[in-house]
């Protein structure tokens, strides 16, 4: 347990730096983490017999933040994704490589790539709003995971989706949704003023449920890919905590919803 906590400290320090310093620090970290997640996903899919076209995948990862910043936000991401898809098809046609290789290159550009672009979009919000929404994003993921674990451990009896995640229970999922929504509501109500944000409190209750559900789906989706490829973790950069994808699977899934909340609130 102590070893796991010690390994998590650098990640927490990095998260603190992203939120506190923001600006260039947040953009650089977002780009590096995007590249790491895409690298892990290509590596995972490669264990299932495919051979991802790594130069295209890495180029896409490296250009994700610049495309967002300098080519019109999501328009830049769309153009980059389209260009990468064209590159994949050209390689397949010219070299005669298996279509499976192309799919193993394209999927990481969509998941986690495009999902992470939504996280990048949150980083690019005005500073106060961005810091608040980033805190809300990670708070929702942590609260959901925590309450799912403890509720499932205390009263969990019915398996949720055993073929994907044997330890998750229906009771744990419901507990995570209820208490996660409550936690998000309390956090939003009491913290928003400190960041210059003014959103009706009932929005947080609705958003809390949505974020909690998406967080759990994100966890299950990541587990589905791992089971399909026959691995336990996406990577080992965080030791017993696994890879970046293992720690950020929930964050990836709720980033689009958090960005949507920011847009609806006019940030």
C-alpha cells in the first residue's frame, strides 16, 4: 500500500502543477499525456496480432495540441484526424499491409485521441473556468471510483458486467452514481465562486449523475479492450497503478461531458 501511495505522489504533483500554474504547463502536459495514452493503446492492440503504423500514430499524438491551438480548435483536430486516416489508407494501399494494422492505428486516434482532445479543450477555456472544470472533472472521476469501491465492498451482491469486470457490482454502480452526484453538487456549489464561475446548483446534480455514469462506462470500456487483448494493464509507467490509460480511463470518458457543461454555461 505504501509503495502504491509513493508512486501516486508524482502524478498528484503533476496534476497540481497543471491546475495551479495552468497556461503553457497545462498544454505541454496535456500533449505529453495524449502521446503516452496513444502509445499505450497502440502497444495494447499490437499484442492482439496487429502491427500499428506507429509513425502515423506518434505524429498524430505530437500534433494534437498544435492542431487544436493553431488550426481552429476542433476544426484542427478534425483535419488532423482526417489527414492521419488518409495516411493510414495510403500506407495500406502502397505496402499491402493487413487492414487490421490500419484499424489498430486508427482506433487510438479516436480513443483515446479524440476523447483527449476534449480534455485539451477544457484546458483552453479561460483560466479560472478551466481550473474549476479540471478540478470538477477529476473530482467526479475520483468520487465515482471511491464510492463504487466502498459501496460494492459493503453491500455489493449482484455482478454488473462480470465478463468484463468481475469485481464490479450493480450496488456499487448505483452507490457511485448517487454519492458521486452528491459530491459533485457540493463541490460545485461551494467551490465555483472561488474561480469566478456561476452555474445554477441544480446543474451540478444533473451533471454529477451523467459524469458518474460515464466514468463507470469509461472504466468498463478500457477493461473491455484489455480483456480482448489479454493484458492486465496498458502500461507500467506508474508501477502497480499500471499505465496512463489505466489511471485516466474514466477521465477520458467524462472529458467530453465536462466540456459540454462548460459550453452550455457560456464559459
